């Protein structure tokens, strides 16, 4: 496990850890920290969901359905390897700062 994520898991979101996130991920890290602070992270039985500004974004560890991941990260390989949604989930997982749901998210997807 990366030093950053290990420190976050052990110490929580300290100013040092926040600085490490911002240094490594820049604006994506800032958006992730704000997303966690605003309680936008949801954990279902099968997937993590991050409530974005315009839509729900479903992620599974590293993969995300957002356009930043699809166009900038996975196809161009630009910037850090994670979008802000994936960074937010990594933060939420280690700090337990998420809303948990005892149901399967795929059921919502099949209703659309």
C-alpha cells in the first residue's frame, strides 16, 4: 500500500495527509476531499457511488464512468491514474466516511 493511503488509514485526514493528496493529485485531490467532506460517497453491496454535480458516478476501485476517467485517464493516460471520484472512494474507504446501504446498486441500473 502506498505511504499516502497507509497514513490516511492509520492517522485519518490530517493536514499532512491532505497535503500529500493535494501534492499528488492536484485539483482532482481537492475535489475528492471536498466530495468526502460533503458526504457524497455511497457504498452499496456491489459498487461505490459518488454523487457528482450532475449525475451519479459509479466506480469500482479504479474504474469510473465519468468522462474524466474515460477520456483523459484511460484513453490518453494524462495526469494521475485516478479521477476525483476514485480518489474520493479511496479516502472514504480508509476513513469510513461514507453512507452505507445494505442493497445492490445494480438493481437501480436495471430500472433505468
